[in-house]
């Protein structure tokens, strides 16, 4: 089980959110409205994941028949963010190559999801739903973004920043789960009153 932590840490929000922000800045240099679309779609995905986590941790809502408690945040974020990060990096060399980069990102996210199941952090359905949601976010964004040939500005600088952020943030864990567990019961009591 401890072997998988090095893989699953690649999907933690402590790493994914800074990478998503750097991508948004990089995208902004090429297309301002695309940068906003990227951040909005990622935010909506995160809100959906957060809602299921609050409802489960605070109100005990789950679907036992299919072993569903929450949508996996690791799976959603990794499939959304890594897919876009790698597609943009590969696509900056040749915009037609972005699909190959996207496939690598989806495969990495699938490995992260497998690790979460092996670690008993999530069930298979929770991973599949998170991976599907994140993949839909990434692929919808990329399809529209690379709809026309595009040259990303300063790919080497962007790659260096992405690598630096990854080196700094890797292995850290965002406190979101702890916050949700701590505050969601109060929220559910408030909703029930």
C-alpha cells in the first residue's frame, strides 16, 4: 500500500491546484476567454466533488448498493489537470500532438485512481466517476482550445515553472478532507433545521 502513495500524491489538490493555476496563466497569455473557461469548468467539477464529500461526511448520504460515498477528488483533479498540462506541453511543440499528450494525462490519472482504490481510499465507482468528470472537463476544454492551430507562448518557460511547482508541491497534502470532516456535520444540521 505504501508504494502507491508516491503515485497517488500526484493527484493531491496541493499539487493539482497550483498546476491548474499556472496553466490558467499560461492559457491566458494565448487566449483570455479560454483561461476563464478552464478555471470555471475546473471550479464546477471541484464544487461537485466537494458537495458529495460534504453530504457524505456531514449527513451520511451514500448509495450502499453501488458502494458510492463520494466522487474522488484525486481522480477528478488528476484527470482534468494532468490531461491539460501534458496536452499543452506536448501541443506547444506541434498543436496536432496535443491528443497524444491528453492520452498520457488520462493514463496517469487512471494510475492515480488505481492507487486510490488499492489504498482503500475510494471504491472503484468513486474513481470512475471522478476520472470521467475530470476527463470530460479536460477533453471539452482541449477540443475547443485546439479547434484551430495554436502556438503556446514560451513553452520552455512554462514547462520550467510547471516542473518547479511540481517539485515544490509534490508530497504535500491539501487540508480539504480534514476541513470537510470538521465542518460538514454543522452544515448538515443547519440544512436540516
